[in-house]
């Protein structure tokens, strides 16, 4: 009997966890596109932030998943620590929904839900409906796993060994809390642990007080994963994980002395329904924590800054700021993090290109060394970003997300190549010009400055196009590239004309001058590649198409045709 029970419990647990996984994945694909924007825009108000946290956790069916995402978003400075605290409190409320559904005995209709989900997956041609089917199927498998475990545990009610083991847990509250916390950490889901606790209570195997002790442990255990995911991350991310752990721990310490009174209150609300009693105990606990801590999130944030102080960073050290491996399982958000890192790279490149003109007019060794140091930063950040994008592309992605990743890989490479041109060509040419004590004519300087200004104009347009994912600006950058190619030809012809006329330009300066012009042209070529990656690899929105046809000031009204 014990072999059969063990195998059934393992199988039921496997179905439960797999159901939660594919349901969460399906819902993330449906709602993930707006999740990052939602979290950053709606968390300014504490109450709204709490509601958003509850909503996101209902989608993910895991407060652990929500907290891990918050660790990454806070590490990337998308939302502040104070904003995050209200979302965490809401997440703890959101995770109670699953318990209420179990109490409603949704397990009894799990098989039809699996059947409907599978039918939608196999007979739908559109990805949108397949994701809905995936979410339904996961929802059904989750409760089917619970039903299997419930049916398996029913005969154990009369088994003396099992009854004695559960009685020992009832007599040792600390042991019950620790065991539930460890189990929750191992399965990475408080919902799964609470589901099992509810099954035990509904079968009459444990008392309500024992169930409450186990609930306390499950609530503490769910914070361990976020704590581990924050190790090695930024201090801000570590504060988020610490906040989640402290909310749960302090809540348990407050409730623990009043467990008997708490159990009586839950029984008074619903006298004869063990399932609803456990579900309500879980809900009341998390709602009470949220109401208790929500007014003090600002002060709590200051306390966390004291508990987890900033670490000292060596001067001049630049490391990836937004690349968080814990977010790779949520590709939409991870792509946004990679894009923010690319913005950092583009800012460094812009500063490097801006210094080039001055380097030729008034050579400075310190400026030259600074450009070489900045190029090292660009190389390091580019390598880290492309590795991160490669990890994302190993995840199950939609076609649009995959194309987006590929486009960002090409964009990062071209920014890196611009840095290489500055390091290997422009800095070297400036050093050669200074070492040979050569100079250009005033006309030559004016031409170089004109081309440099054109390069800077194109660079700003390309950077803005990358930030806004704008096909219109990418096309504008391509037009600027054509102008630069034409300008390069005219500058070259003008230079040869000055040499023939016997001006101050001569054969000694000609080679360096033409190499500088060619280096500027190569920078323009790489910027053009970035613009092409935006229009070719990255999907443009219908607003971009309107801009391309009618200009940037066109009225943004979506055409009636299905685009």
C-alpha cells in the first residue's frame, strides 16, 4: 500500500507542479507584453501597487515568481524599493486565490478543463488561442494533481503510523513550521504546499491549528527562492528579497502567540468546512500582513537600506546593470532588460564619437586614453549583452520575440564595431597626426567638422530609433547615411582639388586626412546597419507604418483593415 501511495503522491505532485508551470507560461505569453509597463506605471500609488501585485500573482499563480521578477526589475532600476514593497504585499494576497479555488472543489471539474484546453491547443491555428488553451490545460492539470493526491490520502486516515506522525507535528509547532518552509522552498511553490495542507484538512487528517502552523511555514518558505535569486545581484534587489522574507517572518511571529484565538475566529466565520477554513486562514493572514505594513512602506524601505547597505564599488568599474539571469524565464521582461543595457552602450558610444572632432583639432593624451578605456567598457558590456540575449533565445519564444532578440544582437555588434573603429583607427590617426606634427588646412578642418556633425546627427537619430523601436526614425537614419556617403565623396574630391592647386594640404597630410574621412564613413555604415536591423529584424507597429507613409505628425488612427 505504501509503495502505491508514494507513487501516486509523486505523480500527483508532478502534475500539480507541471500544471502550474505551463499555466504560468501561457498566461505570461498572453499578458507579458504589458507586464513591465504595468509594473513601472501603476506602482506609484501604494494601494494601486498592492492591487497590481495581486493581479500579477494571480496570473503567475506564484508569489515566488512575482517576487523574483521584482528582484530583477528593482535591480534594473525600473521601479524603486518603496514601490516594490506594496507590490510584494499584493502578491501575498494574490497567492491566496488558488487556495480559495481548491476550497470551491474546482478539482472535481479538472478533467473537463484539461480536455477543453487540449482541444483549443490542437485545433487553433493562431498563437493567441494556443496560449489560452495552454493556460486552461495547465489550470486543469494543477487541480487534477491535487485530486489524485486527495484520493490517494483518503485511505491513510485510518493508518496508525500516518496519524501518529501528523499528531507529532501538531504537538510541535516549530517543527511543523520548519518542515512546511523547507518543503515549500524545495517545490518553489507555496500554492502547492497549501494545496496539500488543504487536502489533509479536508480528509480530516490534521486539525485546523496544525494546518495553521503548516500555513505559517509555507508562507515563510515561499520567500527563500527570491532570497537566493538576489544573491550576487544589486543591493536594491537584495533588499526586495529581504523585504519579502521579513514581511512573512514578522507576520508569523505576530500571529503565532494567538494561533488558538485565530483558529476560533476562522471556525466562527465558516463552522463546518475544513477546506474553506484553511483557505480563509491563509487569506486572512496575508491580507492582515498587507494592511499592517502598507502604511509604513516608506519607513520600511529606509530600514532595509540600513540592514542591507550599499557595497563599495571600485572607481571606474562598469559592469552590466540590467542583465538579470533570474528574468530569462520571462523572456518579454528579459528582452526589455537587454534593451536597457544596449541604451547604456549607445550612451557610451555617443560620448566617444562626440570627442573625436576635438581630438584631431587639439590632441590630448588624457582624452585619448579615456577613449580607449571607454572602448573596453563597450566591449565588456556588448559581450555580456549578447550572451544574455543568447540565453533568452534558448527559451520558448514567439516569432516576434525571437526576431527582436536577433535584431538586438545585430544592433549590439554594430555599436561594438563603432567602438572598434574609434580605438583602432581614429585614436591611432590622432596619435599619428600629433607625433608627425602635421596639420590640416582650415578648409580641411571645416570639412571634417561638417562630416562629424552629420555623423552625430545620424547617431542621435539611430539612438532614438532604438529607444522607441521606430521604423520611421530608422528610415530617416538611412536617408542621413546616403547624405553622408555623398558628403564623403564631395570632401574627397575637394581634398584632391586643393592638392592640385598647391595649397597647404600635401601628400604628408593626405593619407591621414583621407583615413579620417574613411573612418567616419565606416561609423556611418555601422549606424546604417543598426537602422536596417530595426526595420528588417524588429517588427514595426502600425503607427510606424503610418509615420513612414504620412510623416511623424500623422494622426495616429489605426486603419480599419486588419493589419
